C-alpha cells in the first residue's frame, strides 16, 4: 500500500512539473532566447556588454528554476519526515506487542 501511495505522489508531482514547464518555464525560455538574441543585435556594444546583457536575460529563468528546485527539495524532505514518523509509529506498535495485521493497517493509514 505504501508503494501505491508513493507512486501516486510521484505521478502528481510529475504532472505538476509538466504543467509548470508548459505554462511557465517554456515561455520564460522563449523570452530568454529572444532577449539574448537582441543583445547580439547591438553592433555598438562591446563583447563584455553583450555578455552582461545575455546574463541579465538568463537571470529570471535561473531564479525560477532555483525556486522550483528548492520547493521540490522541501517537499521531498517533508515526505521523508512523514515516512520516518509512520515507520517509527509502526515500530513502536510492534515493540508494544501489537499484531502484525494491526500494525500494517496502522502504517497504511498513516501514509495515506
């Protein structure tokens, strides 16, 4: 049962990430590339100015990707803590002499 919950959580996260990419990241990438191309159109700019311009074009996407990465890491940490809590409760129940079936049900209800 825990495997089913894990699969369901993975599918939800994958779906959310695909939606985020489609609706936000791809648009930001398009803007970044068009902006970067515009930087190269300035024939009066020095190489350093062009590089600075391109870096400015890349910054919003890099910041968004870093934010998504941080939030996913927080979510994974939260899931890991929840799983450890459920496992600890199950172990305590076994140590207290609970029956295996009862502990299994308790563990399943904890992770759902």
